[in-house]
């Protein structure tokens, strides 16, 4: 056939079609795209993967091949846009794989769990007078003033603050402060703790709004108990879930190993 003869004569042709219209012979062909090896560093394969579990509600692909579509459920790590484009010949076989990079915007409906516990009982430290230890060193000369009086005590609790000051090469002073303390319990009212929980919940909602995240549902409730206040529930959000990655996620690497090996051979 003429198509086969053309492909054998011109190996750079990836697709050819011949048809007759009246007394005319129409030949359509496509030349195989040659990939410049010198450009491989600038167009490394790149994938856009899902950063969260969710359901895709909007997807715009600017570069690459979309692997998912609107309405599909995705899990964290799933490839959303493939940065490797496959070139098919006229027999629909893969003739070449080109790394073109992936670029696009993907938004999904996700559920984000929210839980915070605010105990009514808190512990604070009541500090006593500090004891000091000073270590002066200058060349081979060394002198220590003071000590840690709580070093051998198993019951005494203390904090140690240390600071080193260098005046000249080889001359420095190290000061250590040992501050004993006792644990003092304190209790807050339920209304104060509830107010704090509401303020932090409002901060989270404001952060969503500043990031352009749409809140479909706010299912967080603030519950009050005898010893604590809990903010618990979830948000149903629409937010961007695409994140760029230069390598495939580990759980799907085996499925793509043939493609990766082919690309690596092209790089060698």
C-alpha cells in the first residue's frame, strides 16, 4: 500500500492517510516530533498530585494530560495531571513519550476534621529565687564561682538558663541560673474557656476565607463538660488540592515503571 511505502521511505513520518477525491489523490501526513536532548534538563517530567482526599469539582489543565475528571473521587497522592505526553502513530501505538510538564488548577470538595480540647484545670509554675554558677575561662586558666544546689535533689524541680559570652578569642564567661519552682494548679471558668474556643474557631474560619477556600458546611460544635470544653466536628470545603511533584508517589511507581524506564533510556 502507498501508506506503508511512504512510512518505509520516510521514517520521520508518524502518521499517514491516503484517499482519492475525484481525479485527485489526497495525502495527509504528520511528521514525528523530535525531542531535543539538550532541552531535557529544562522539561523534566512533572506531575500534579492530589494533596488530600476529596471529590473533584473543577479542573483546568494548561499543560500535560489529565488523569482525573470532574466528579471523580481522589485520594491523597493520586496523579491528577500527568506531565508525560504520549505520541501515538497511525496504528494507535505509542511511538514516543515526551516530558512536557504538568500545569493546571484542580479544586475538590474535601472534609477536614476539627477537634480541640480545652481543660478547665491548668498548671502554672511558681518560681523561687535563682542560684547562680559562673564559669570563667581564659586560655589555660579556669575558675568556677557558685554551684547548682539542686543537682543531687530528687524532689526539687528547677529550670536551668545558660548563657555564654565571649570577650576575646580564648576568653569567655558562662553563666548558669538555677530557678526552683513548684507546680500550682489553677482553674478557669467554663465561660472563659468557651470564649477561647469560639475565638480560635473564628480564627480558623477567617484563615479559610483569606485563602479563598469556600466553606460549604461548618459542622463544628462546642461542647461543655465538668472538666473541659471541646470543639469537635468537621468542615466541608472546596479548596485547591493540586501540588506539583517531580517523582511519582511510591504506591503507583510500579504501575508506571515501564514508562519511567523508557524515559530514563532516552535521557542516557
